[in-house]
C-alpha cells in the first residue's frame, strides 16, 4: 500500500473516531487532532515491541511516529535545557534504577514528559504485555493522563486498544 493511501486511510479512520467519540466535545471536525513524534529505541530494547506499541496509536491516524537512531547511555544526555523536543526515548530499566525510588512500589513502567525530555522506561521483570505497556507510556510521554477505560487506563488489566476515552484525552491535550 502506498504512503498516500495509508495516510488517507488513517485520516478517514481518525475522522470517524473523532465523529463517534469526540464529536460532541468538539465544535467541528476541522479540529482533527494530530501529532508527530520521533521514537528512538534503546539498544537494550526490541524495536519490534516498540513498533507494535506505537502502532496502537498510529492506527488511529491521530499521531505518527518516525524512527530515529537507537540510543544508549544516559537518557538525559539528549535533553537540551530551554529547547523543546518531539523525540521520545524508549528503553528498559532494572529494578535497582534510582528513578524508581520516587514511584509507587511495584510500578511496571513510567514515562517522563517535559518540554526538553520525553522518555518511556519499562521495568525489567514487571511488564506482562510489552507492546500495550509501551503504548500506555507513550500516551503519558505525549502528555495524556489516565482515563476510565482504554489504553490509558491506570492498570495493566485495562483495554489493549484505543477507546473513546483515550481519543477524548488525546483531543483534550492536542486540540
């Protein structure tokens, strides 16, 4: 399928989703939300897992991801104070990672979303569904909060797909 056909198909799907889920909360369909990010997968992470997780979002047509070079080392090395980025780093951390001390016990993953730094970190040995967890944390890295039902539900046992709640939250953030 050509890139133009994929884009058009994604646009039609996004408009249908917005009409079905976000229609009443938006004055017109001309406010189709759209965002684009570059993903960079850590050398300790399977790119196929990241691509599968990202596809959960890209299949809506609301967001696109491009794929940058893999990264290793200090994730903060890419942050440039005072500059905003659309790059999201994806990778695994160990249960001894210092950043986990600030989070609730047993956390399976976390995301950082700031102007200068966006990151998805999966905790080794805790994640059950890697692509779904990546999709959830990508939502946080894009600025989304938890929702009542959907990929952005607060626990791993939520829906494994995008729901109207997710689309409404995406529209709230990116409209």
